[in-house]
């Protein structure tokens, strides 16, 4: 018994406490921007119920909207290169992102609190779409800067002005990227706790009282842009403090700045990236606004071609082995992230058929975030010691197994288990256990690649490498939304929609095809990642 407790204590010290000991004050500015991204989930459940109860948007339309909302993340390419070009003034972009995020939140506050007034200007659905598209633009702008800030957060020198050893810096980069994911998930834990408290008793509230709670949550969400701006202000203060300390030690102002930030040669504009990005932006906007058939597909494949071309120009800055490693890793992660989902219909079914209310969904979110945060520590050494291919195979098999209980509940598994356990193992119990087990998996795959870029990319192109690879892997999320849209076209899932004025039934609820949809999504999610890994293994490519 003593030996077992000793093993647990050593594991906890090495895995959790050691990460805390490695935390440095210089890490805090980018972590604050990441925390802001984490607490952005505060409005997620409110948004789900607002769409379900007040808007007549189909699951197919919401999947298509998700595609458009994902496009700004592909624009990390020009933004990343812009950060490299204006490296010493990149903080200004965080202010731009904060303004866009605040605008999105204010629109939603207006929609819920002053619906009729907003409707006189534009249809409610149009306002919702505008809000949905503004937010990701703001977050992507801030995310690009945060990625760049993680690079400079790792010190180049010690307190005496001596260079930090290369191996130690590599470990610091891994710690920084892990803490970045921890900050995001930690922010989601905080907002999940807040949602549980705010949604307490909401099932017994009138519609007007629910609307007041929704408005309160969106008002609290206005803290999101404030936190990110405070992170940038703290970063500026820490730089000034460190420069002043070195100047007191006798260094000239320019020497102190170079020691802290590195003597990086000014980045020359890469016109392939800038030109390609301008073409990408014009191509996306013109195709999207033209209303031509299959415009989403045209934009996706056009964007993919442009990003692949820019990647080919960028990886030429690496040696052959490093470029093969980066490309192979990116392909595996792309396919893993491109797996389609069941879409909004699955959540609607849980609300309508299983009786999951706002507070219970908040509890699920809290469990998911908390277990994910714990999983980041638990899988820390696993991520450091295993290849991306090994990690993705592990995640694929486990995710497939954890999809089975939800499929089973559609066919009555919860009714059978409740009957044989005296009501203990019901739908909510199964959902709680399934969520707890599945939670840590989503964040694990990205950390090794982010750490590799932070440590191995050329010094004057860190932000560009982060942005281009993130554009490629984030474009996978657009592919996921396209796949989700196609599956929702094949397998129709609708919730009950009533006319807001007359109260007449506009669309009846129909979840009869959801079971088949869930099984198809599970099968696709199992097969495609394994095929991608097999193809990378058979080629000359490698993975981290």
C-alpha cells in the first residue's frame, strides 16, 4: 500500500507539480490571451438554446454556417506573416480582435434583450449570422498574436544575461505549449462552473426569466476581450522591466533589447505568402458572395490549393528531414480533425428526447473541461514520448469506443440499464461517464506539433510557421463542417419549430434517421485517420 501511494505521489509530482514549478512570469501574457479563448465557451449553451427556441435554422444550415465561421482560421497565414513583419508592434492586433469579439457579444445581447428593435433593422437570423462570423475573426487575430507571444515568452537569457542552453529552451517550449492548452481548458472549466450556477433552476423559469439569464451570461462574456487586452499590457510591462534590469547591470538599451527579444534580422515580406493570401481573400469573398452553386466546395478546394502552395514555399526554409516530418505530421492531424460530426441534431435530440436541460448540459461541459484539464497533465509524458501517429491511433480507437454508448442510447440502451439498476444507470448517468472518459482526447494531438514548430522553425519566421500550419490544420475543421452538412442532407434530422408570432407548428420534430447518422459518423471517424497514418508510413514522410 505504501509503495503504491509512493508511485502515485511521484507521478503527481513529476506530471503535475513539475509543470507548475516550470511556470514563469514571462509565460503569463500569452496564457492570458489563451484563457480569453477558453472562456469564450461561456455563451455556447446559451447559443444552442437560442437557436433551438428562437430561430428556425436547420441542422444543415448551421453546419454550413459553421463552415463559414471556420474560414477566418484559414486566414492565419497572412496574419501570421503580418505579425512577423510588425513583430515589435504586434500587440495592436489584439486590440482589433478584442473590438470584433465585443461587437459580436453586443449583437447577441441586443438580439435577446431588444429583439423587436433589432428586427426593424435586419432579420433576427441575419443578426445571428453576423455575430457568428464576427467572433471567429476576432479570436483568430488574437490567436495569431498569442502563438507568437509563446515564442518570446521562453527566455533566451538567464537573470545574469547568459544564454539559456538549447536543450533547456526546447523543454521550455514544450512546457509553454502545454500550459497554453491548459490555459484554454482552464478557462473553459471556469465558465462551465459559472454556467452551472447561472442555469440553476432554469427549467422552472418562464421564457422572460430565461432571457434575462441569457443576457446576463452574454454581459459577463464581455470580460473575454478585457482579459486578452490585459495580457498584452502585462507583456509590455514585463519587457520594460527586464530591459531596465539589464540596463542597470551595464548593458546599453539596444543590447538589452536584443538580449531579451533576440537579435532577429528584420523579416522581409514574403510576396508568395502575401500575394497568395490576397488571392485567397479575394477568391473566398467573391465566391461566397456570388451565390454560385457549390460555393463552399469551391472555396474549400481553392483554399486548400493555395495553402498547400504556400506551405511548399515555406517548408523550403527547412532541411529535407524536417520538412518531411512537418508535412507528414500535418497530414495526419488534418485528417484527424476533418472527421465530420452528427451536427446540431444530436444535441437537439438530447434536449427533446432525453430531457437534458441547460444546467445538465452545463454540468457535462464542466466535467468535460475538468477531465480534459486533468488529462493534459496525465498525458503530458505520453505526448512527449510518443509519435503523432501513435497518439492519433490511440485517440481514434478510444473515441470510436466512446461513441458507442450514445448510439446505444438512441436505440434504448439507457432504458434497459435503468430498468436493471433501479434507475441508477439512466441516460444522464451514461452521458456523464461517457463525457468524462472522452474529454481529454481532443486537445492531445496538437501539442507535439506546436512544440516542434516553436523549437524548430526559423527564428524570423516563427509566427508565419505557426500561422500557415494552423491554417492547414484549421481548414480541416471546414472540411469537417462540409462533411457534416453532407451527412445532414442525406440523413434528415429536424427539431420542432413553431412560428414565433402565431405559435403554429412550422417544422415537426423527426429524429428517426439520427441513429444511422451516428453510426456513419463513428465508422468514418475510425477508418479515415488510420488510412492517413498508413499512407504516411508507406511514403517517405515522417511524423513528430
